[in-house]
C-alpha cells in the first residue's frame, strides 16, 4: 500500500455497534495498558421514544490534523506531522509541559499522571500504527473492526466514499463530512446520523487554530529588534538631553535639580 | 555600640519565620512525592485539565506581579528619572525572586524538569511557550546582573558593583525588551485555545491586554511591597513617590478598559456580556474589582497621598488582576465536553486543586517572602533617599 500518499481513517457512526474490539486491538498492538487506551469509545445513549429509538457511538482517535495545533504549540518540536498522514510524538524530546494537551481542540493527547521521574511520564495518543502502515497493513483498530465502521485508505478516496455514502442514503446521514475542513482538515473523517455536537465533537472553522498565534510569533523578532532600537534611541536621547542641560546649568551655576518635565511623561 | 548592631543583624527565628520554614518544608516533601510517584499523586490535574492552579498562580500571576522590575529599571536607567531610585532595588529584588519562584514552580509542574534546557537547543519557532521559556530564562540572567551590584555592595566589593553599573545600560534595555515580549506572550499562549476559552476573554489582542495589565500589576506591586516593608522594617515610606506611581494607574487601567471593551465591540461579542450565565458573572466581577474600583480609587488625590489609601487600592487592584489571570487561564476555559469525550475510567472530568497542589505554591511563595526579608535585612536593598549613592553619574 505504499502508493498511498495521505493515509486517513473514515469512521461511520451508523455502522458502529459499540463492540470496542478496536480498543482491545490497539492496546495489544501498541502494548498500552487498557486503562490508558489510545482509542476511546463513547455512546450518547438511547434517545427518542419507543419505537423511534436512536443511539449512536463515537470512536475517538487522534484526528491527525493536516495542520496540527499540537505540533505548532510544542516548544521543543516533539510533535511532527508526517507527510503521509500520521501526527507522531517523540518522547525523547518531550519536556512534559502539556501545552499540546491544551492546544489540541479535540483533547486527544493524554498524560502519564501516575509516573514519576524514574518511570518517566509521557504524552500518549493514537499514532496511526506507523509500524503497520509502513509495511502496507491497516492500523490494528481498522483491521479488527467487524462492521467496517472504521476504514482506512487514501484521504481523497475516503472523502469521495464518504460523500457517496451520504448521497446514497440522504435520509440516514447528516450531509456533512466532519474533518473534511474542520481545523484545516483532519485525517480522521466522520460521517454520522446524529449531529456531530452530540458525538462530543467541537465546532471548528476551516482555518487551524494555530494560525493566529503563528502570525503573532512571526512578528516577535522584528518587534523585539524594533523595540530595542527605540529604547536605545530614547536612552541616548535622554542622556544627551540631561548632559546638555547639566552643562548649561553648570555654566549658570544652578544646583542640579532633577528634570521635572520628563517625569510628567511617565 | 558595635556589639548592639551585630546583635540586631543576627538572624532570629521569629514565629513568622518558623511558619514560613514549615510551609517550605511541606512543599519540599510534597514535591518529592510528586517526583517519585507522579503529578497525579499529589494534584488533581487530569487529562481534561492538564494545566491548573500551578499555571494560573505560579506562572501567570507570578510573572505578572514581577513586572515592577522592568518598569522601575526602565524609568530610572532609560528615562533617567532619578527620583524613583529608592524604589528601584526593591522592585528588581521582587522581580528577581518572582522569576526564581516561577522557575521553581515550573520545575514541579513540568513532567521532565531535568529536560528544561532542551528549550535552549530544540527550537520549535512557532511555539509561544518556547518564546516565553527563552525570555524568562534570559530575563532571569538579566535580573541577576541588575541585582548583582546590591550583593557586591553588601559584600563591600565596591569595585565590582561599580563595574556593573558602568555597563548596565544594554542589560536594562534587554530586560525591558524581554519583559515586554513575555508579559504579552503569556496572553498569546492562550490564542491557540480559541475553541476552549470563552469569547469574553479570547481575543486576538490578548497579548496587548496582558502587557497593559502587567503594567498595572507592577505599579500596584511596588506600592504593596514598599508599604509592607516600611511597616515590617520600620523604615520611612516614600509616599510622594508612590503617589506619582499611583497617578499612572488610572491612566493604564483606562487604556486597558478601552482596549478590552473596544475589542469586544469590534468582534461583536457584546451579546455575551449578560447572556453567558456564570461566565458573565465572572467577567463583571473581574472588571469591577480589577479595573473599575481601582480606577476610581486612585483618581482621588487624597487617597493617593495617604499610605493606607495606597495600600488598600494596590491590594484591590492586585486581587482583581489575579482574578483576571485565573479567569483567562482556568475558569473561563471550557475543555471539550468531557462527559462524552473522556471515558470516566480514564480521567476525572472536573478539576479543583488538591491541598498538596496548593501547598507547593504556598511553600514556594513562603520561600520568596523569606528570601526577600533576608535580602532586605542584610543587603542594601532599601536606601533612604538621602543616603542613596548616585549611580547615574
């Protein structure tokens, strides 16, 4: 499957039966204790009145954003977006500041709260199983899903597939592919029969959240140099003014009174 | 007589000092437990609330209350308004200790404190936190240089003190630049959380608001520390200088208020002012205590000229602005709906700081007060206006 340029998931909430096999498969594959799963499955319960009952289940992975906020926020660059899809974490660089957890609008990265300095506390989240996709396999969760609620492939193909599913059953699906544009696009696409908000997904615009802080960061150095120049100028100016004044006062033999005018400007 | 002076100079274990030492010891024990058993063992921080009391109090508040240092250094050295010189050293000491406290607190909060120096070699240039880290580390060095003459004078190494005074200008300018950058960047830190921070607080001009309010923090802090140390050390109070500082407070707060409401109007967020339930209550309480009351209070000359009026106003302003920092970095942040988003077995979904968590902050704060007291006692920090050496030849 090395021909895939941009890996992505497609999750179909109408197909999920809440069996949680994906969680088990993920824990086994990535050797994650079950109480620290990288996938979490959450139902919104049963809604409506008999016989018109409705339920839905959401399977949360890392969204593997196209422009990940975590990677923008991390001070030491421990997060990288691989060009073929996965957002990966380097525990060797992580300083444990947990800014990525704040920056992620989906609340995905989670932390080893129970580990001290000796064990080493790290961030963990879904990695898209790079050890599997690099040899042409699907991620463990997808391979184990019994109802094809989770599928994996080229992002562009999955988007086409998602829209085709909506088009063929407009009565069943909400006409929106979550992740197509959210936060600049994600590599975890979702189609659903219940509003995405009820699945616990945040409402996000098409521009990544990081854009504003990156814009401001870009202006930091020019601002710093500009301010240094201005302050140096002010310091030199005040110094020259005082010297000039002092020499004048000296000639008229006036005691050095402090410049009362400059403090009014403060 | 000489003997008498030495007895006064000796460090005595007063009850207050014992309490401070006890707090420090407690914080030390709690920190050790955290290093052995993890942050979860002592705090209520969790996956839904990765940042909590430590960040709001130790980082956001700690940095803001230390802004007096760069204000006074800039005023005395760059603008050369020499009459403020008596306030310079206490302000620089407050800032120096404040930043050391921030750094110590971060060493508890960071998951890998032993890797903090990675920030100096692994640069992710898009990260606001990197900028803050670099600025705070550099500014600590600058503050050490700015404070060094006081230590050298205390040690009677006049030559060294003089040497630093001769070359201090570039460091003062660097200090003001670094302070401007990271005081505002603490606001930029929250920009990336636009989907979580309530629109009454989230605005693209957060850095500007943070910088403006940091100035009011610094002015109030200088008034507070001068007032308290004049009481505690039974020395004179430079009321006429503090009056001048206090005169600036309404101006700064008015600018802050105009910026804040102007932006809300510009962004069309006025509808949130009264319709956001608890968030509206938090917002208005913050605005009243942090801006409106101090603005009116310090507008009265009589209030500004009385030591008690100055102290009261400074305390109100500081409490209000600390409330602002807590709101913006904690109370007004809505994490993704935790009920549906976080499985209960993985993480608690609410956050309230645990006692040990608060104990760490109290211990670090106590250490700051203790060191301030020691420095004020043994070093020429407070100088009477008459006896001040003229460093600015």
